């Protein structure tokens, strides 16, 4: 197996910054942000990394919220359909729905 050179430190810092933002890490990538600035990475490139990471984070949250809302609505419909099926309980009180 051939030894591969490591990723450049600015690439590692960009990846760490983006994944920290996308994962809502409490450190918020401040260390990586400073490392990128110290390395002379242009501000527009840093802004692009932040924008992409926030987009991924926000899109994932929206999809998760939509899935939750859909499941909650399905559970509500299922609950409502058993409550309003129109049947009367058997003599023992057992529901037929």
C-alpha cells in the first residue's frame, strides 16, 4: 500500500469548521476559523464554507422537522379514526374499533 500525503492543514481546518457548524458543535469552529485566517485563506472562501455548512445543517433540521410533523399527524389521524369510528362498545365495554 502506497503512503498518501496528509491533507493540507487548511483543508483539515475547513472540514472541521464545516462539520462543527453542521453538527451544531458548541465550540462553533472558532479555533478552525482563526487557523484559516492565520493561514491567509481568503475571507470569501471561509464565508463559502460557512454558508454551505449552515445550509446542510438547516436543511437537515427542516427534513427532520417535516418527518416528525408527518409522523405526528399520522398518529393523530390514527387516534381520531379509532375514536370516531361510530361503533358502540360490547357489553363488556370492549370497543369494536
